[in-house]
C-alpha cells in the first residue's frame, strides 16, 4: 500500500471526517519522480470542535506518528470544523513553495 493510501485510511478511521483530501505534493519539490514525501491534508471533522489549532495538529500527528518518523518529509495540515469549512466554501490555502535541496537560495 502506498503512503498516501495509508494516510487516508488512518485519518478516515480515526477522525470520521466530513471531508478529507490527501494530496501528494512531492512532485513540486526536489525529490525523485514518484516520491511520497510531501503531503497536504485537508481534514474537516466534528472532533475538532472546541479544539485549538495546535491540538488539532497534534492529534493528526499522533495518528500519523509512524509515517512522519519513517516516510514523510513535510506535512501541511489544514484542519477545520464543519462550520469553519462552510465559511471557506470548501477551499483551503495553497502550500508554500519548497526552497529545499537545489532550489535553496544561497546568500
């Protein structure tokens, strides 16, 4: 099973989200073709109600502990309650451009 599928399965199982999108953004970075190292997760879950952003991210990181330790280099998290998601009309911010590897500017 690929890393993206593992992430999706774990988040679906743990958070029972109203909306989940796991996007492999590795192709936007200085990694070999076909890599699964950079991901963006958009997760809308009722379990986030009343939780601060840091606690939402900690909860996701705990569920993906093994993947973060062994496979994932970067994980952009966009975590919302249902009402927050409705206020955004289903949108999420773009991830920032990576300046790692050969793309890094040297001063």
